[in-house]
C-alpha cells in the first residue's frame, strides 16, 4: 500500500525520506522491557487503567487524572479539533483523544516498535493515524492542527523553547500547545535532578540513555503566553488531595518568538 510522501509498514505511516533508527530503538525497547513499561495488546486497550498490584499503578493514576482533565477541557470547546500528539508511544492517549466528538488525531513518535503496536491495536479507530516522525519532520509541515499535545515527553527534548517554537509552525491561528505529565524544576534543583537521572540509568545498565533525558525549568518558557491550567503546589490541589506532581501548561499561539 502506498500514498504520496509515505510508505506504510505494519500500519505505521513512514515519510519516505526517513528510516527507523534500529540501534537506538533496540536499546530503548530493552530499557522499556526492564522497566516493565511494555504492555500486551490486551493491557494497552485498558490503559490508563491497570491492576492495583501493577508496579506502575500510582504513575497510571496520575496519567489517568491528567487525561480526564484534558479530555474534559477539549470536549468543552464543542468544536471539530485536529490534534497532534507528539511522542505518543503506544498510542493509548491518542486513542482517547480520538473520542472527542468530530476530532481527527495524529500520533507521532520515533519509537517504531510501540508505534507499530499502537497502529495495530487501534486500527479500528477511523479518525486516528500514526506517523513515524518527530515534531520537526517535513511531512508534518503539510498539516495544521488546533491542538498539539506533549504528554510525558517534553523531557526528551533538549530545548523546550525550541520545540515549542517548532510546534507553533504546525498550529492553526488561535491554536494551543498543551504540556502535561512532565517535570519542571526550579533552577537550583536541576543539578541534583541530573545526577539522580544519571544514577538511575547507570543502575539500570543503560548509562547512555541519560543523554536523552533533559531537566527543564519554567524559566525556559519566558516570552511565551503561558497559562498554568493545573498547578501541583497550589493550596487548592493540596486540599483536594490530588497527588499529581506535574503542571499542566497551556501555551497559546500569541507567543513572542525571537
């Protein structure tokens, strides 16, 4: 099967000028297996719900709460939305974004193994497409989106301001960028956080992977029209006993770009 500008492998659209990075892919998937973050097709269909005895149960509670807030926010717009999820992994969130009425969703990642699983497991969803690409891929330049979502992935980009500027090129007028489920540190905390990351990957036997994980601060987003839709340290969240430690950031297109 062929469409202009793409080849299709195992239901994943691949821009013809790109090829999966097999060496990085192999090490990354090995790490994911060791972390117990690779799920069966049956488990994937249930995400973000996992059994209470699952090793990542509390993490998935966080992901579920932020997912529900995001879906509620998007549904309240009562508009047809074209959405892009960057770093979609196995596609569980993209599949739920596709439940927003009249939406069209594109999920992208450079994790080819899990992207193939996403395309296979969610092949029954007609308004959902998976593309092997990152946010800088030329193939995305032909598309426009109302919302671009970075969920639990902004830490894998070396510069958060650079990737936001790149994402702005893909937005329709009045479009939005949402960043959620990712840590942001105070400037004085980054050095210690970096050491913890290096120690974690070294202990796991994948020391080189620490070079792909970055520690961002909110100061890096100065100059953008930023709204914090969820602030984890606020008194209100404390009183509600909401244990989600990550902010939900909304960046609107009216950004000051140098």
